[in-house]
C-alpha cells in the first residue's frame, strides 16, 4: 500500500450528474445560483451542464443559458459534458466561462454504449479522429482517456480487467496514430458495481501500463460501496475523484430503480478531513450546498454528513464545554 495522498482534487459534478437524473424541472435561475453557491465552497472544479439533445435529457435544455448566467470565480475550472462533436462545438461557444478539457472515453458495455450514445463501442472509437483534430486545433498535445461501466454492467454483467485495459489500449493506439499523447486516465463505476478489491486491482493494472499518468475515479454509490471504494482508491495513491454534492444523481440510461447517485462530495471532504488529507474545500459550506441541493430537487438525498454534521464542530463544542466546566 502506498502512502495516502496529501491532497485530494475533487471535481464537483453534482449539477450535471445530479440534475440530469431529476424529473422535477429546476428553473434556470436556481441552477445558476446553485453553481454560484458551490463556487464559494473552495471547490476547484465544477461540471454543471450537458450539451446534449433535450429530447434525451430534458433537464439540460437550458445549458447555454445556465453557462452564460454563472459568476465565474478565478481559480475554478468550470466544465461541461458533450457526447458528440456537435456538443463540443456548443461548449466551445462558451469559452469565456468554460474550461475545455480534451477528453475521450469508451463504454465497456456494448448495450450501454448504444443506450447512452446511440453508437457501438467501435463506432464511438471511430469518432476519435474528429475529436483529436479539434483538440489539436485548440492547442492540446495530450488526450485524457477513460472507460465507463468499468466495474460491471446492469445489462451485461461482470466487466473484466482485461476488457477495460483493452479499451484503454485501443484509445491509446488510435490517439498515438493521430499524433496525440495520452493524459489522465478515468475509470467510471457508472452502475455502482465496484468493490474495494476490484478498485485496487483495476487501478493497479492501469498504473502498471501508465505509470506516469494520473488516475481519476468516478464512483457511484448505488449499493452503498462508494466511500469504501474511495478509501481503496486513496490507499493505492489515487488523488483525483469526481463527486456530487449531497450524493445527487445517477445515469438516466443505467436501468436503476434505486438510488444511483455519485459519491457524495461532503462525505468525501469529511473523510479526507478526518484522515488528515487536504481538499481546499470548506466542509460547512459544502454541507450548506448539500442542503440546498435537497431543496432544489424536492426529495431526500443520500449524503450522510449534511445530516450527521461536521465532527470538527462537535469537537470544538465539546472542548469549549470541558474548559467551561474545568
């Protein structure tokens, strides 16, 4: 086991990952105000809009207005999601607010790939030249790659480490043929199948092949294992994680009936705080954002710390009471 990271970089994806999953319409001004609230927590990256067809994700019909409305805070990367080149072009229209990241990923499940992107895995890979051409035009020299549904699929069952590594190699080979180096590698537990041993095994395989590349984990808490998987990631040196405030969200195409949200941001920040790992995030401010998220969606959200509270606060009160009694 490697030493734990000294700092964990958290990418807040609740406004995108979470709101896309909600049936209740959230007004654009409320979405804008929510991103602005998150911007005051100390978070360094917020993904909050999807440039996709509103036919498939109605909650993202206002993505352009949403991006235009936020107050951009220096030092924060604001990003969006796209699933095709048309979506990328829409995102590029907001470069005054958005950071464009040169990313590409494949799904380990053919069934999910067709449901989520309307393309087979091979068809999606064949789109890479268009992306690389655009990213090179924008001045990028490295392409971040990833594999979604990397830990298991509700449609197709278990996903082997060999399958994930093969898809990463496919992306690496194609990118190099196009003159692009490989950057960060992201592993997505899209359907919440992962367990700590699996996380360590898969991250280990990625590290063996890409020892100089950073690894990011995108963990879902569908079956309550996300925080255990997060700690497993920490134990093998992963220091970059996607998370969603209050545990918002899930994938609309993942065939879930229960809670399918991403790992909860304030729970991650709390765990890091308790383990002596810095995040730069104000936990109390993130708890307030979690409470606001619950208000916006109109139903309970699964995050624990917004209910249980910040232990640092309880420790301070207990210490003050002990001094007063002395």
